[in-house]
């Protein structure tokens, strides 16, 4: 499984900031990928934004740096929709009765 699947699955549940994603990977996520470095986690949302998978809004925070809150792009690109909802074996098998 590609590591990008982890934050995408988390963002499917609800919007999250990069800090939220990093905290999850350091706690619960350590069982999925024990050697993920926080810099790897923080770069992923930017790449996923560039690829059109997610979008973000800036959450202004008083006395602290603003946070980017990421969520799935709406509507999802066609490729993502096919991954999120793969066809059933009956409809995907050509020539199957």
C-alpha cells in the first residue's frame, strides 16, 4: 500500500490540518508505517493538492501560525472515484455470465 493512501483515508473521514495528519501518524499510524518521518507527512498534502486530490482552506489562528485544513477535492477527479468505489467483480469481468 502506498503511503499516500493513509492521509487520503483520514481525509475521507473529515478535514484535517497537516499537524493533525502528523499527530495521527506518530500515534495510531505508527502501527501501519513505523518509519514515517514527520517531514514526509507534511509534504504529502501539498503534493496531493498539486495532483488535484485535495484542496485546503487557511484556518487563521490567533497568536499562532495559520493552519491549512485539507479536505477531498469536490467533486473528486474521475480516477479517485474509481479507486474509492471499484466496480464489482461481476461488472468488471468481460464476458462473465
